[in-house]
């Protein structure tokens, strides 16, 4: 199991959500965030840019497809496209049903 976290342009959220649902994800969390990347030479009042953070729990077998979807939907080739991180997930429990591991992810 993995946790996939990505920071994307906010205007890409709708298309990415539809594509990830089509890829069979079991759910996702979306947060509005602010940050900066390599272009940190802007004045402080414009330094932090609004972005969208997405978190998805995935089975190992889903990771490559989810990454391909994210890269396809969020790529523009310009600075600010965002980043994707994949992290190991030691355990996952669905609180309502107490299902664990893979059953809690899908």
C-alpha cells in the first residue's frame, strides 16, 4: 500500500478527479494549500501561490496507473505544474467498518 500525495494547479482538479475516478481509486482528500517552488525570487507578498493538494491511498498494483493519470492530466510543461510523492503506507484502517490494510484502501 502507498500514499500518493500531489500538489497541482487548482484549475486541474476537476479533470484529475474525473480521471482518477475512472482509474478506480477508492477515495481522495483535497486541500487548498499555498506554497512556492523553484521560483522563490518573487516579492514576499506574491511568494506563496495557491495550489491544490491531493492525497490518495492506493494498492501497490494501482500506483503506476494513478501516477500515469496524474502526469497526463496535470502536465503543461511550464513551471508550477506541481509535484507527486509516493510514500509507503504501513497500515490503513477504515474507522467505520474497522476494515484493515487493502480492504480499507479500495
